C-alpha cells in the first residue's frame, strides 16, 4: 500500500507576485497554484481576469493582503482586439455566434464612434459575469438560458486609443475605472458602428501604478528553485507606491504600531502637509509599518498596520 504523500508545510510569505496570467485559467486557479508553489499560508488576488484574458494579475501574500483593496479600487489598463461584424452571446470568443454583419467602416467612423465612449459612460453588466443575484452568479442563470434585468452602472473610460485597424479587427488600448467590462465596451462600439462586435483577445497591462514590467508566468515560477521563489515577489509596499511617505523614529514607530494617533513635526513629515492617505516607515531601518490618514494639523491616524515588521 502506497504511503500518503507528506503534507506541504505552509510558511509565512509576504509580498506581491506580479503574475502574467495565461489564457484558459481562472484567476482563482492561478492564485491557488501560486500559493502552492510558494508554500504560502495566506494569499489573495486584487480583482479577477476572465479565463480567456491574459496579462497582469497581482497576487498578494501575507501582509500584502491587507492592502489588496487598494488595487481593487484602482484604474486598469487593457489592450484588446475587437472583431467587428460578429456578435456572440458572451461578448468574447467563448460564446456562440448570435449575429453577423458586413463590415464597411472607415477609420474616421471608428474614431467618431470611440469619441462617444470616452469619459463617464453607462454600462449594463453582462449576463456572463460573476455578479451575483440572490446568491448566484449571473453566468449560472445565463447557462440555464435565463436572462435577468440588470441596472446600468456608471464607469469612466479615462483613455480609449485606436492602436490599429485592419478590417474587421480593431486593436484598442483602454484605461478605465474599476467595474468596467471591456467585453461590453467592445460590443457597444460594434453597435455604434452598426455591425456588432466581440472581443478576440484581451490583455491587462496595468493595475494602478503596477505594470507588466517584471511580471512572470506560473511556468516561470514553477521552473525556479523552490528556495528562490520568494525572491521573485515584489515587496509589500509595491501596492502603495502612489501614496506619500512618512518616516517615523523608533519611539514614534512603536506608538504608531499600537494604534496611537501622532502629531508630526517637520522631521517626520517628508511630504506636503496635505490631508490624505500615506504610507508609513520606520526611519532607522526603512521597514514598512502600514498606512495611515494624514489629518489636518499634521496628525497621523493609523489605518492598516503590519502585524510583525522585520526586527531592527
């Protein structure tokens, strides 16, 4: 009788994996695989990518999970290939073709159509999405042939660029607010042009300030020696790079980690005295202590704290 395989020992791992997700894998499956490869105790992702999509999927481990909400709220950047003239029931290549039309549009007509989608717009979430109704994701209703009424949602298209047009394919770059469905955007552009459309490819290239620079695939992580895998993680504060920085001496750092509000002097305040969110470090060793709100009159109010900063 074969012996049971020894249980994998989970260890504390802190940091951010900039994953370049491949097509055909769900975000959750990618997270589970990465967590196993790193033997990590705690992990979470920062917003899902559709299985057919590729590109940047930041995965948070350990203390970094405390700051993952910031990336859920962040703007996203995508590059997508839209096929005009063919509509599918999912808005992408995974669905069934439901309509076809001839494509006879000019680059100027395309530019005119794109102009109508820049700035604040309304989108109706697709039935083939993970949004829940009565505890069930919409895609389960869709698979059962049920279509539910959905309210339009407000999103913002910050940038919408035409990168290339080789009929019937449009290559676009989109920077948008959270909650934007690029599939719906592609479909709506097709409707505006009078020929319908669906996405052939979708690649996420940016999440907040994070980009694909330095991103790796699961295959690359797996091919790396197990003892060297954690070195491929970005530090926890990679998620916080857009926030101003405050440096505290050791005495104030200890009080900060106990949740105390602190009045700051000029020597600690390395940023303009403007209220808002900041990242906080211990001055003598550079260790991240957490995030805080800088209140009027230079009062520092602790927000999310690192449970066990590295020893000095």
